[in-house]
C-alpha cells in the first residue's frame, strides 16, 4: 500500500512481457547514451561512486583490519586499478597537451 495525500492506496499490479521489459530497458539505455563511448563514462562514474562510498562511508580502521585479516588481495586490486587509471589519465593528458 502506498500513502498518497494522507490516503492509503493499493498499488496497481501490471504484467509485463519480456518483450515489454526489453523495450523499456533499451529505451532507458539509449537515453543515457550521450556519447558513442557512453560505457567509458558510465564506468568512470560507477568507479567514482564506489570510491566515494569506500572513502566516506566505510570506517578506515575496519578496512585496515580486513586487509590485515587475510584480505590483502583487495590492496593488490586497488594498486592494479590505480596503475591502470594512471595509464589512461597520462594518455589523455599527453593528447591534451599536443
């Protein structure tokens, strides 16, 4: 039940076929495609969201304890990711300066 204007109202149930759902998904995805390489930008935005959560919402001591408690693979993954980001960033910076 959804409350609307102080009154409770039953939500209407609708049935969608797989074809209907795919049409909605494709339309939504196409609306997000501002560039030909929209996935590049989408991936950057997703990484930023996840990094912001790890930096702002996770307790650093908890992360440190996790890394010291046998999950040091996560540190390796972050180091590898940073190296990859550095390469892409340097590429674009060098192209920008040309």
